[in-house]
């Protein structure tokens, strides 16, 4: 995540080589024909064609300086050649675009895709005429897919706390990805850790001594926060075990453990409600936030990402908030669907639709 461009892309090429070695013989390509790859790349890219794009900046804790400004497809292609892997990239796809494509392939009502995982992003289908920066010929469908990069949204209206500001200043990309830093899986556990540390330092929350491990950034990950938040045991033993195993805090009282669960709820609720507000913003832009004449227009939102999939309280809060913001009547026309590995499936579909061998296959 912070080494060199060659190391990163060599790693990807090596994993691809391992995957191909394990495949069944019937998937082997005929001589002279390369395998084609859908390359999901979940970072901001200036995309110049279906299979080329320049990395604008890293997010989600990655910091590989010599890759910024480089064509990520060219870098992967060089790594594939170094590793002797007979492959070429047919389509470079952002994960939100992949999720949208995968969802829309099986359901034409899918118009929005949201990733809520380590990081967060969204994409939606827009009328091409509504895009001021579009200067080329209009697509036949009249529609264009917008990759919003909404993780980088920042506004004076965002409810940022001292913990958010400190996390941002100490991050690898200060001043960037503010919305991502308060809503996504990489950061929720770290926000919780910072709150607990302040309580330990200023209110002796865990006793007279501040637990040393509580001072280590990112030691408390969001999956652990989720496990504590979901603890239904009468004595909150999951919370007790997590605090003991991760930050070496033993013999906590039930009252202390209840406060920890409350804090998990506060951090997760804020993130989920803000994510829901972002979804509402997209629906408003599309004119899907109210019922139109002629009956309800069904809109399906494809959701992917580990945070949405595994953090049940977060997911439930997001969906409830969306219903609250839309009102019950309008909410009945909006469907949120989990699109498991939607980005990978969508990238494969887009690669297939741009295959060099399309005519031969048909």
C-alpha cells in the first residue's frame, strides 16, 4: 500500500498467474489469443479510453507516489509481461461503474450504484444533455454514467468533530476524501478508538492508567467495532473480549461496556445517515425523490461493499434513514439491493462487451 508501483502491479500479476494456473483446462485460450481482463480499479482515475486511465490520487490509505500520474493499465500490462502472464486489459472499470453495469445487466431498473466498503463511492445514470462538461457526440441512448467520486465530497455542512479533524490531519491524504473518512469502513473503528482514547485520558474511563495500545492508530478496526455493536449477550462478553484481545483492557465493568456499545452506535449511525443523505442527493438530481404523474417509477440502487454487507446495524440505519427522508409513499418505489461482488461481475461483463474477439465469438 505504500511501497512502489512495480511492487503493487507485480503483486496483482502474480495473483492473476496463480489463478490461471488453478483453472480448469477447458478455460485455456487457443494459440495466439490472449485472455482478456476486466480491471476493477477503485481509485480516482482520469479515464481516456475503455482500457486506459491515469491515476489522479490514491485513497483508502494507499500512498504509492510513483504511480500517481501513470496509466494504471500500462503499469499492469508491464507487470503481466514481467511475470509472463498472457493477458490484456479489455476494460478499466471503477468499482461503482462495475456495480452499476453488473446490476443493470440483470435488472434494467438499476440506476444507482453505491460502494460502502473500505472506502465509499457512488455512480448513477444521467441524461447526457444535463452534463455541462460533455462536448462529444451524444450517446445513442441519451444517457451517460457518472462516477461521482463522492468520497471526496466536503462541505461546511458536514458534521465534523475534533476526532474527524485530527484523523484527517494525521492521514496519508489530509484534506481529501472527507466524506469517506466519516462514512466508510476504513475509518469508523479509528474514530471510535480516538473517542475512547480521549475518554481514557480525560475521564479515566478505563481506570487510572491510559491503556498504551489504545494510542496505536487503526488498532481498532471496523469489523471489531461491528462485533461489539452487535453484541446481544446479557453481560456484553463480546465487548469485553474485544477490548481485552485488541487493546489489552481487562476487567471492564458492564456499565463501561454499555457505554462502548453506545459509542459504536453513535459513530455508525452518523456514517449511515450521511450515506443515506448522499443517496437522497442522487435521487433528487435524477428527479426520483418524489412520485411523478403516471404512477411510481421504480428505481433500484445496487449496493456493494463489506461495510454494507456485514455491518447489519449500519445497513439497517441507512435503509431506515432513506425511507425517513423520502417518505413512505416515495420510498415504496425505491429498492435497495445488495449486489454481491457487483464490481467484479460488472467489470467482467464490460470486458466481454469490449472484447477484441467479439466477432469471432458471435
